[in-house]
C-alpha cells in the first residue's frame, strides 16, 4: 500500500481530483515516450559522432524542448522539420523553439507546425518571428 502512495501521492479527497490527476498523466505520456529515443541518441550515438551541430540549440535539444513544450504531435513535426533543415545547404545559427504554435497550424494539417525552410531575409542565423 505504501508503494502506491509513493508513486501516486496521497489519495485525493474527492474522485474528481483523482481523475484529473490520472488524465494529466495520460495526456503527458506520449511526450515522455518520445523523449526516450532522443535522450538515448544524445547520450550514446551523438557522443561517438561528435557534437558538430550547425544550430544552437542542437537538434536533439531542440527536439526534446519542442516535444515537452508543444506536445507529441506539434513538437514531433517541429523536430522533424528542424532535422530536415540541418544539412550542408541548410541554415545555421541560433534557432530556438518558438514560444507559440503557428496560427495556421491545426491537427489536420500537421506539416504547418514545422518551419521547413529558414525564413528569407534573416541573414546569418535563423531567428524565427512568432
């Protein structure tokens, strides 16, 4: 019985509070499951290949931050777009995860979450305007 208390905390006073806690955990589960392969890459394969990312933050840091900040779908698409931009003909420089999602992005059009090309006119680096 004490093991369950350690995992889930004390039993809530009402059933609604307990249900909200369970739903909160279930909603955040995909984010944490997607972070697993990112962390595995960062602490294993990346160490052997060398840390030579063209962007700041690195692509693995960007992916983990985007998924935690914007969820599994939007963050995953943002991370995929960033990895696609990371090539010899792509951009470089400071490219943080945006604070807000693009206004034209919807779950039915997930490709709108990612910036697939660096914005024109930014010169060096790729600071995106939100």
